[in-house]
């Protein structure tokens, strides 16, 4: 359904950064896709500009208002502020139930027609998501209705975020061995390291990284682990016997650990594409790993009462059915098997299953492509809401 309108469609996206780079990573990808592929005038409200700058070097962390890659970026400094209907976008998205400024909501209620209002929720494989996707929620005082929009892994959800050209770009990159070597070479990766099994590692501090390093170090196959600066610092520095600053590298036994600088999002995608196995965390890198067509291990964002273990098992139930080595290592990596927290004994079986995991990654990607992309699905739903309103 078209979102044709008598003026360029406007959209406001509100983001509070909770998980360092995951929240702003998702919102920045969404903002760019809305602007580039759909011609929408996007304003991204974000409260943590320094974290934003880590994944987008063009960000000025001291600017209240700036224009980046066609997107208007506003520093969301607080909940105060007076807004008029002229300030309100046609579509308003609050990411992950963040509370947008009360003055903005009051002005939304004064608009005619009123904006489409979404709560873009976090990604989960749990079955209840299908029943809650697109459900309306009426404001308790104002004549406004918000709709929940859930990303997900089935046709009854909003799907996963994916740019239109992503799959073709990935295929071309992965078919070009010289280009991949040149890309990794800019980070110091040598020809010998290129010939080894390459693993990118992005995880939370509590991951049992040192134990896995030990398994790799004592293994028969040469391994190169590429770790962004500031990730798994304790284990990396213990291995390096030096600070884990970008450019640091050490080889012990069969394992080389190399520290990379944080890179802009397009280069992070290429890093995932260039590796044989990817360790990812949270939501943003987790989704990008699925589009990379490579085996991956997910370190899920921790929640109180171990609720994240339930979410992890729900995903593994969809993705890893019949892949026992992947399920076992994933659960151990996330501390969901407290009686046996050491991943080292699980590595040989996982390593032996890598060809099967490669095939599963390709199969899964085809399944996810069939669900469409989150951004287009959300805009189509917004169009249906707008067309059903009077006038």
C-alpha cells in the first residue's frame, strides 16, 4: 500500500540508549533506510550522542541539532519542552517503550489528522509476539492510539530489518577473496591470518571468553579472533599481556587475537561477512549476523530473573532444531547451564558441525527473506492505518 501524501512524509524516531550501541545501532539503521529507500524526512531523537559517535564518526556529540546522511539528529536532553502541532511528524516511533516527552504527546493529540504512533518493540522469538504484533493501545487521557510493532522471525511479525541492496552487496563481497583480504588488511590482518579460521567476537563482559581462548589456543587449527576495542577487555588483556587498544595483537599456540577499532556500521557488516564464525550480542549485531550467512553465537542482553534465558531458548528452538552442538555452546556461553559453565569441552563438537551450521545459516536467511523487511512492513501498516481514518 502506498504512503503517498500531499507533502513529504515526516517521521520522528525516539531512542534512549540502554545497551551501549545496540539501541542506537538499530535506530540509526532504521532512520537511514527510511530516508534512503522511502524518501521520508526523518528526525532521530537520541539521548546519548557519544555512544552514537562510536558507530557513526560523523556525529558531533556536542550538537543539539545536526544533519547526518540526510537524517536530522536531535539531542534528546530531557522530557521538558513545549511543542505545537507543526512540530509533530506524520509517523512517531518510540523505540522499545521509551517515554517520549509529554509535551510532544500533547501536541500529537492536537494534530488533524493525528499521527500514526508506534512502539517499536525488541526482537524476540517467543510465540506470544505474534499475538501482540500490531495490537492497539489507547492513551488513558488523550484521543490517541499507539500500536505495538514487533520485529520477529515469522510472517505474523514485522520481520527483520534489512536494506534492499544488502543481500546482493554481501554476495558480491563474499565472492571477492581479494577484496575481503584488502578489507581485513586495513586492520593489520596478515595473509597467514587470512588463511586461518577467522572469528569476530562481540559480547558482554561476563561471557566466558578466557575458557574459549584456551580451547582455541590448544587446538589443532589456526584461529584468528578479531575483537573490537573495549570488548571482553579482561580476557583479551590477559591473552595479550598488554592493553587491549586497537592494533594490539598476540599469538599463543594456535590462536591469534587482534584488537580492532570500532568501525562504522557498513564496515561492521563487512567484518561479519569476512569471518567464518561471528560472536554477536544484543539485538543489532545479532540481526546483522543472520544476514551475513555465516554461523554465529549469540550473547543475549542479560535481564533480571534470567528472563533472557527463556528468550534465548525460544530462538534456539526456531534456529537450532537438530543442531545440538550449537544449542549446547549457546546455552553455556550465556550462563544458562550453571552446572557446566566451561565452553571449552563443547568446542570440538561445535567445530566439527561448522559445515552443517553454514548450511543452516543459508537456509535461515532464505526463510527470513520471505518475511519481507521490517521497515517496509511497518510503513505498509502505517499506510493502512492512515487510509482507514476519516477524511
